[in-house]
C-alpha cells in the first residue's frame, strides 16, 4: 500500500472510535423469540421377535448348533453361513457380549441377501478387533522398572487399549514438536526440474533439528517419523541415521516437500520410554514394554493390542444391515499403495491430501442397500466405513463415532458418465463424530470424492485436525460426477486445532450442480498461525467449485474467514451469518484457473463471476469485513455489515494480516465496485460478543432488509444419545 494511504489508514484507525461517539444512539429495546433446540427422538430400534427365518447368536452358543432361538451359534461367521440356507428377510439376532475378530469377514455374491445383523434390544454387543495380552513379567527398559510381555508370532501393531482407552505410545519429543531448520532435498526421488508435482521432491531423508538430542535410535525400523506441513500428514518408518551427514533416513518417500519450519515428531521411541501408562514395542524381540500406572501389577494389567484393522469386506452384495452393534479396537495400518489409487503411488508415495489411501474397518464395493443403524464405532484405527465404487442406495444413520483413526465415513466412487459405474444415493444422517483423524491426522470427518445424490445432514462432527466435511475431488473445471449433495443442518466445531493448514468446516472442490450447503452451524475452525499454519475457514469453496448454493449458515469464531472462495464459478452465497471470525468474514483469494485441469496448471485469468454474495450479515470486532478483496471476481449486493467496536466505520484488509497500516476502509471500496447496496447498521444480536446470535423481533431496519431468519439451533443430531 502507498505510504500516503497507510497514513490515512492510521488516522482513520485512531479517529474511528471517536467518530462513533457522535452516532445517533440506537434503539436497543429489543425483544427476542428463543431459537429452541430440536427435540430429540427416541431410537427406532427393531423390536425383538424371533421368526422362522431368523438366526440366534450368543457368546455362550456353539457353532455346531442350528442357530434357533433355543440353540444359538457362537460366532457371527457361522450365522452368516447359516443365512445362505434361507431366503426372504433374514434377521440375525446377536446376544450381549464381546465377539473377537482376528480378520475381516468376507461378504460376496454367494451370501444371502436382505440380512440384518441386530443386537438384541437392551443388550450390549461388541465386535472387538483386539487381543488381550497375558504373561506379564517384571522387566527393565530405558533404565525404568516396567513390565513386558511376549507378542505372538512377532505381530506388528500400532494400537494398544486398556478398557475403552487408547494407551499412549512413546513419543519424542514428549509434547510439542521439533522444527526443520535446514531445507535439504539431497538424495530425494526428484529435483525441482523432474518432480511430477510441484510440492514434492520425494524426500528420503531430513536434517534433524539442533534441539533433537537423540538421533541414532534403538531399532529405527520400529520408529515412525511424522512430518506435519501444509495440509499433509507425512509419515514413514526409519532406516537409520547417517552420522557423517547428520541425516535421518526414511524407509518411504514423503509426499510433500520437507522444508524449513515444518514440524515433526517420532513415535515408538525406546529412548522416550519414561512415563506411566505408555508403551513401547520392540519388534525384533517380539516384546511389548509397559510402564504401569499406580496400583497396577503384572497380575492385574488389562491391556489388549489390535490384531486386525478390518471387520468386514463387502462386495457384490445386496441388502445387509448392521444395527445396534459396537465396533471397536482395530489397528492403524499404513496404506497399501496401488497404482490406481493415485499416480504418486507409482513412486511409493502416498496421496498428499485427506488420507485418501487409508482403508476402513468396513469396506464396500459393487453393492447396494448396505446400511448401518444406531451402531457405535470406537477406537477404530483406519476409517470406520468406506463406500467404494458402484455402491448405491445405502445409509448410515444414528451412529456414534469416537476416536477414529481416519474418516468416520469415506465415499470414494468413480468419476464416470455411465450410470452403472457411479456411486450414488449414500446418506450420512444423524450421526455423532467426536474425534476423527486420531492417527491419520489429515483425514476428514465425512468425506465424499466422486458420488452423486448424497445426503450429509443433521450430524455433529467435532474434534479433528482437518476439514470436518469435504465433497468433490476435481481441481478445476473438468467433468465431475459429484452433484446434488445435500449438506444441511450439521453442527461442526473444534476443527483444525493448530496441526495442519488449508481446511474448512465444509470444504468443496469442482463442479457440483445442485449441491446445497444450508442450515449448518460452524465455529472454531483454525490452523495455528503461530506455527506457520494458515487457512482455518468456516465454509471453503476451493479450486473449481461451481454451481453451489450456500445459504442460512451460521459461521463464527474461526481462525481465518467465515467464507472463502479460491476460484470457481456461479456459486450463490446468501442469507448467512458470518460473525467474529479472526481474519475477516469473507475472502476471495485467487482470480485464476479458467483452464485448470490439475495441480497449479493456471493458464489464463478468470473472466467470469466466481460467486454472488448477497443478503448476508457480516459482523466483525475491529477486524476486516472483506479480506483480499482486490480479487474482485464476485458480485456483492445488499449485505448487512457492522463492527462491534467501530460501528459503521468498517475496514477491509487485502492480506488478512490485520495490520493498522494496511486497512482499507469500506467507504473507499465503492471505487472498486464493492459494498453494493450495503446496509451499515447493527442487526441487534442478543449478545454477539458471547456468541449468542439470536436476532430481535422488532429491529425495523433488519425486518426491512430482506434477511430471512432461521433457527440455527436445529443443527446437529436428531435422536437421543
């Protein structure tokens, strides 16, 4: 900004609070109608009635029994086989207890159709992917008295459980991170000139931080390094330490370039074994070491390790329902890269975004009518449920997801123009997700790549390190099968938490005719700017997002802006509340990409309207209203704007740095064609500063503005938990 304008900005910043003293006093004698929360419904569980087609399962049963009500079988696998002998609607009633899995059940076209696996009402049915460890002995490791136990067959695992708790693996450093101090792409797979993707060198090593005292780890092949940078969570086992060059060596290449200021840490480090309750696994010895908590002895330790990462693989099936079952305690195995998963897999590099390569505890393909009702997913190492290609007419309703390693649900279809090839009509409704991306940090709560006619509504999704809902998988303006996605009445909060960057409460990509984002309440989405992070947006329409309607959403207290459009076309943003977001309320960040077909292949400037922004309420508190508004590839009209500190004396910030010297005030923005028909008045929220956004009944200016009120408190789950 020219020096003269900076002086004017500084002057306006000083006098603005003084000018507000001369404003005509507002009528604040408002009345309010309460926005009531939705009245929760009871779960509509299937009532117990044992029919002639039904099969009984009990932990006290016997697989030699016939599965009748009086003679139940003992395993789910046996009940599945008996179902093949029946036809029509089949219900497998499962009695209370814990059923252990050491491998996934395989469902194929040979299995019976229209089968429901149902927990008997009032009984807790648990499918458990872990195995209890016994034979603990007194031992010593890293100088500490501890207990150890032999692991059968040298089994490798990443997850240990004690009751319902995931036990901490040794970590170095124990809290916080190390930071890359020296960028060095020596011995990487690619150079700047040969890289197939501009953000990777395929780094195979790194220079450790000067603060990292331990470098030559005991058993490096058991140690995992985690590098968190941009939106990428990179990880690899180690092959050792080259002391002569001071380089940590990776077993597999990083998908993102390892650069200065990137943060990193290590897992399963022998030298960090020093705190009660944590464990270390020495694969060469086939032993797990555990530092006991107070009161624990080798005879009363109740610890399990994950022995499988999957419960079921379903392919070419029709009509399978799981109801009332708890799935828990599975392993966090690294992705098995295949050449058709992503072109970087040809180089042994995992996908750089959204933990795309991870599997799921339950995977489905080429199937229809596969449903989950009122189930629980706890301590799942990968994603919980993954719908793959050619899955149709399936739903997940009323389920709870707690401590999920990757995504709660991942819908990964095929970008086809042929109806039979398309994944469609998938519903994720009335689910509670608390803790996703617990092991694979860049995972998304509810994730759709290529699918159409899907519904993500009335969910509460919280406590993740990356976007909570993401829809679309095309960067740019090429064909996308993804369309008519309903994202409504979700409650999304506490997302990002300072780990990664470039995320949204709701995130979209590509053309999406008929997609609607409506009625959602979103808050506390944040990267950590103190650690170089950026981009914690409420609603984020990223590269090529097109034909999306965004209306009646409440977005507040996010780290960046409430709404952000990268580049796109013909989106409508109307009748939303964007309030008290840290770096501004709205951002149009980039005016390129007309002919984009892949990563960063920009050829021409935009020549069309990216979005229309109208009839929204934007509330700041000594922060920008618009950010980066020099990218004027949008139309605005009839927005209500107010600043809690400065009143109608609003300002904009080209660069979202909130610098006094870079403020451009709204009254100067009309020269750029912005703030068209803007209404600068206080809408009268009951207590915006405390995030109570109830609007008054009797604010005349508001009632005449055309803004349509809605009850944002109906966002979230429907049934009782």
